[in-house]
């Protein structure tokens, strides 16, 4: 079963997804996509680590997410991915912030193939970034567009899609 969990910044989406993973009563593999590129992100990552149960296995994979899911997928565990928008940023932008589109279609295709072939429970967390104003900068507009297309593609193959707003889950599918 695939569940896509969407929400804005600080909406409670990660907390909700972690609760969903615990409720499967399966061992959890937490795939973290964030890269600690500055002190603020280092602090966010540390807080997320502290909030997770200590017995969960963690895999840090900032780019090859589809491969990681395909390699670890099985019916006896739950995979929790946090978060797809960070993963998308890692693919679209190199460390200097330059747009690198060349890998996007390949990595996205591998992710969608891994999800379509999955046997286990997979929960994917992502930021809903398309509900605000249209960004003025071209690169940011591209990111928002790609996030929206990614969410639509994953929602089509997900059994469940949940939007988190103010800590409250709103069922969109399933």
C-alpha cells in the first residue's frame, strides 16, 4: 500500500506519517532525503532523528530514491520517505544552486517504477508548494511545477493520499 502525505511547512505531515508507519506494526525503514548543507538544516535533521523511534532503521539517500526503494521493498516492512520535495531539490539543483535537469526524468522514472512494483507499505511525505502565488523567479516556478507533476504521478498510483493542514489529516483518496 502506498500513501502520499502532503502538507505545507510545519503542517504536521511528518508526525502524521510517522504515526501511520508505527500503526503498520512492521519494522520501519526511514529513508531520509535531506542534506545538511547549513546549520539550520543540520538542526532540523537532528530534531527529526530525535523524534523517530530508536529501533527504526535509517537510510540517507538524497538522490537515488527509486533504487533505494526497489532494493529495500518487501511485504514485511514499512518504508517511510521524508521528503519528496527535498529529493526533488537535490536532483534539480546542484550544491551551487545551478539547475541540473539532466537526471530528473531518469530518477523520477525509477521512483515511479519502484513504487508501482512495490510489495510493502510505503509512506511518502512531501511539501505541497503549489497553493501559493506563482513564484516570480523562473527556477522556482520550475521547481513548483515539477513538484506538482510528481505529486500527481504518485497520487495516481497511491492507494491513499492525505493532506495535512494545521495538524489535521484530510483524506483526498482512499
